[in-house]
C-alpha cells in the first residue's frame, strides 16, 4: 500500500474472545475501501492482541481502560495527525446501537466521511449530525440514569432512619 494513500480510521475495541472474527473483518474492510491504508484505533491491550494475531495494519493506541480527558485529547490529536479521509465504526453485532466512546472519537477524528459497520450488514455512511444526536442522546440517558440513582440513594438514606424510628416506636413489643 502506498504511503500517500488515503487513510481509513477503523474504530473498534478489541476483545480477546473475539479474535477469530478480526481477519474476516479486516478482509471486509479492505474489500469495501480498496486503495486505502487502514489504521486501527484501539487500546494498548487491543494493540497487543492484534500484533499477537498478525493483523498487519497500523495501530493507534487510544487510552487504556477508562478514558480520561487527557487521554482523549491525546488520542484525538494523534488521529487528526494521521489525517484520515474516512472513519469506520465497527460494532460487535447489528442490534447494538452504538458505543458512545467510539462515536465521540469518530466525530472528533477530523475525517470527512463517517461509516458504520455491524457484523452481518453492509458498510453504510452516517451523517455527522445524526451521529452527534446519537452521542447527545446517549449522554442524556447516562445523566438521567445517574441522577435517578443519586435521588433514589438519597431517598433510601433518608428513609432508613425513619424506618428504624418507626420500628422502635410502633414495632413489636418485647415480653
């Protein structure tokens, strides 16, 4: 592959239990995007798994475990430096709606075209606006669930002393 060929940024988190599917995924991506250099963005652990299984493409490490703001800024800077012409988000299965971190990285990668690929389906383009709405909706759900958990925890913390008081006051009397 020519060094000056356009770069396709492939976003998929690598899991050791899925290593058997990666050669087929790489073949599908290369058939769908002929003439492009493929750069895989993954964690350091994913990079080791890919190297151990002879996946022959450049790997961009994007943080480890939890993604801190500093690790995200660094990953975005390295992605932009690679100047991808397109970005492909690969999901584990077609029913899974998305991975907010991958979608957020795709939006900030600087790629002109964004694509999605789920196992068993064709690679399809996705608009930036639609992807941004999915990220915002996912973040909204996460905030709502966190807020609900905090409220329920606060209510439980308030109710336990009241329940103990009521039990002592009106509960069964000892003999």
